[in-house]
C-alpha cells in the first residue's frame, strides 16, 4: 500500500494564526527535522562521496528537480531508483540544501553562500536560491563586486545579483581602478558597463599617471565622452 501524503495548507502570514495554530505549525517543522536527523522511515537517500543522507520523498518532491526524479512514471534502474548521487559539492553544502527543504531554514555564511547559490540553482530549490542571492546582494562592496558579477556569468538566473553588482560598479567605478578581477570579466560585460549612460555622465579625475590608461580603455570600448575628456587633458599638458 502506498503511503498517503498529508498536505498542510498554512496561512501566508503567522500574524493571523492563533497560538495553537502557531504551535502546530512549529511542531510540524520540528518533526520534519527530527525525521531528517534520525533517518526514521526514510524511503530515499542522497549520496555525497562516502556519506549518505537518508531522506523522505514526501518532502523532497515539493521541489521540481526531486519531483521529476522521484515522482515521475519514468522507470529507473532498480539500484538507483531511490537515490541521487551528488559529487560536485561538499557534504556540508548538500546537507544545508536538504535541511532547507525540510525546515525552510539555512545557515548562510560568506564561506558557503557561493556554493549554496550554485547548488540551489542547479537543483531548483528556489527559496534557498533567493536567500543566498539576497545574502550576497546585501554584502556587495568594493572588494567583491567584480567577483559577484563574474559569478552571474555562470549562474544566469542570478539576475538580482547581476543588476545590483552593475549598479554598484557604476556608482563606484573609479574606486575600482586597479582591481585585478577586471581581467576575468568577459568583454561583453566590460563593454556593457563602460558604455552605460550613467558612467558616461561621470568623468574621473584625469592626471598624468592615469591618462594613457583611461584613454586606451575609453577608445577600446567607444566611451566617447571620456575619450574626448582625456584627449583634451593630454593636449593641455
């Protein structure tokens, strides 16, 4: 006999819940985490290297990738129908994703956020993806903004991170001069930034030390206003 799936329809906001309903909701999430931690009644597993996470299809199939893997009628080989092998991420990263799928809670840090963004994008865990992306957006600064933008070239769904990175660069562009990460940025993104109308409205302080570099950059990317300003400076020197 197949196990019956129980679906709880919760109100969108806890403000409208009675104390009893809040306690019931909390107990449901706590029970899910206990099942993950103990592996009781597990009917599937995720293999990460030499470690195994014992899981429950009833929770995993709330998410598109796992629903397709476990919930479709497609016939898999007998020895792999109840498991997924993940080899490209460390166990701690995979466990954080699974923990989120059970509890909607995750421990995000500057050390794991990039991998959490990647794995949640790859396995379509959208809520985790949004949390990881927002974590990165909220911490954009001069020292990491170009690396954040480079990351979005590989994770095309990270549109919020891309937009926030470009906006930060446009507002702090001339503070980023000399950042070695520029060399790893694709030519398309470099041109998109350098030709942006907002950047062209700002002319940096031009001096004898940076004039040649600015002129080369401006001519290469066809930044007309900056090109004219640098040439004017050079003619006056």
